[in-house]
């Protein structure tokens, strides 16, 4: 849900259509498109991690994984990955000084 909410915050012009529509994993790349050139490498890393989290959460939600929930250590890593991406997007979306 946090990843989907994050994508909804992005300007629609990044995608040419409403960011509220599907393809969340693909739309995460719009974050990199908003970045300055020097920020792109770190944002790529954040987006790749978020795509992985999004994919794995789908695996659990649709019972394609053995456990009912991921192990606590994995959940903690996911939360850190998403928090890092949220912070990066807040920075990108902040008005210039």
C-alpha cells in the first residue's frame, strides 16, 4: 500500500496518463525520471529494491509463497527499503529553495 501511495504522489505528466492506474512496478521508474542526473544512481537502487518488495509482497498476498507472512527480518528490510524511497521522493517533490 505504501508503494502504491508513493506512485500516486508522482506528477501525472511523468507517465502521460494518471499515475493512479496500474503497472506500479513500472511506474516506480518515473521517480528516476524526475531526478537530477547526479541523483539517478541512488534512486535506481531505491526503485529496484521497491520493485523487489512489491513483487514479493504480491507473492505472499496471492499465496505463491510457502509462509503466510514473511519472516520478521525480511519485513524489517522491506520497511527500511520503502522508507528510504519515501524519503527520496519527498526530497524530489519538495519545492526548490
